[in-house]
């Protein structure tokens, strides 16, 4: 194996323009009260939206953001907040089963986010909500979500891939990035409200071997979450945005520290099939079936440790190398 292929090799020197190098060079600004909370508490605090206005067909909520080193709102956060805002307009017996959202503009972590919820449809079994997230009077995210009264019906699901190691057999991702320095590990791992354990070496610091457009990672919240099923569904939308582009980088021999990378999520979709707790270990199995024209598509499935399929996610993203059109 060459140095770039071996999981045990020392990491290459960080490119001066790479995201990792910029994180190491930057000093975090003075943190707000929300940002000083432990990561899991800060995540839950972002879901505690303030209701600031309501009328017959539209409801208005306001939310805060977790700190991010580049100053932009994390996409998984705004998706999770939109899910909570939409659910606030529905009775408890209507559970979220799908969402599709588009990222329109970068969000600013220092400014509050306004969520406008349109009560698009309420039927006998299904309800639909349109959520628009705004900053400075302009939309940064648009989502349509569907809710359903639980009912009986046909039942089948895909099986979890065989031969996957259990999470207690794997290393916490914190140890795998600690060699890059505490600042980088602090952002990528310690300041996140979820623990990650990759089945194969992560593409943080060096390209991974094999050039397979696949990835698998066990994940769970770093502490207990409330029993509210909606919190756990919002948490899956949130955490899936952490790693959903990993298969694309693996396929093309890239790592997140590569200074040529230019990445932006374009949309995010999720379907919830069965109840699951995000504070228990879940396996996210990812695969990218296409990259073309500066865009990539990745799909993923969440499984419980017992092999039950509980959710499916998908994302299209812009991913380019510096110098490309």
C-alpha cells in the first residue's frame, strides 16, 4: 500500500486552502449561550422553536443555529427544524413519513431563522405541509413534508447487508481524526451531537482504498433523547447530512481535506418507514449511483442492530474540483 492508501499511514500535510486547514487556522468567535451548551443539548435547543405568529393557513416560528466554523448554517439542522415546525401544526396522531427539501441559499449562524408553515392539505389519513425557512427576508430552504395517521397495510423491507461489524467492534471516529490536531477533531467529532463509528476508514484525512462508491457507518446520539418520536425522526434527517457525500469522495479517491473540493448540498429527502430511536445504534448504509455534470446523487438506508429497515435518505449535491467549470 502507498501512504495515501494505508489506513495506518500518517496523514498528508493539509493543503493551505483545504477546509481542514482553514478550521485549524481559525479561532472560534465568542460563543453564545446556546453554543456553550454540550453538543446534544445544543442540538435539542435548536429544535425548541419559538412560535412568533399564526393565522388560519400559515404559522410562523423562529429558531437559532448551532455554531459552525465557516459561519454557515448546517443543512441537517435547518431540515430538522423545519420538520419540527411542520409538526407543530398537526395533531399528535399524524406522524411524519416523508420530506423533500431544497437548499436555496447559505444560512448565517449568527442570525435567527424564520420558518413559515403553510397548511397545504389535511385529508382523512394524510396531511401535507410546506415549510419555507427565511433569513434577511429571503428563503434559504424550502421543504414539503407529509404526515400520516398510523394504519395497517402490506409489509416488506430490504435486508441489512450481511457481514457488517457491530459498533462495539469499531473505533470511534474521534480517535481516527485526533491525529490531525485537537481543533479539527473538536469540530468534526467532539462538537457534534452524534457519535460515528465507520465500518471502513473515513475519508477525513486521506483517500480511502478500493474506489467503491459506498460507505457504512454506525451512529447514535451522544446521550439520551426525549421519548417524542418526532425528535428521533428529526434527528435522522439531521445526522444523515453529516456523511451522505462520503461515497462520492471514496469513488474518486478524494478526502475532505483536499483543497480543490467545492461542495454544496442541493436537496435532501427522507422517508421514515418504522419507529426507531436515534439514541440507540443505527447503521447507515450509503451508495452513490451517479456523478455527472458537477452533481452527485447518494442514497442511504438506516437499519437497527436487529437488521430492521427504519428510514431511507437521498441527496443530490454540487461537487466540483477547483478549476472545473
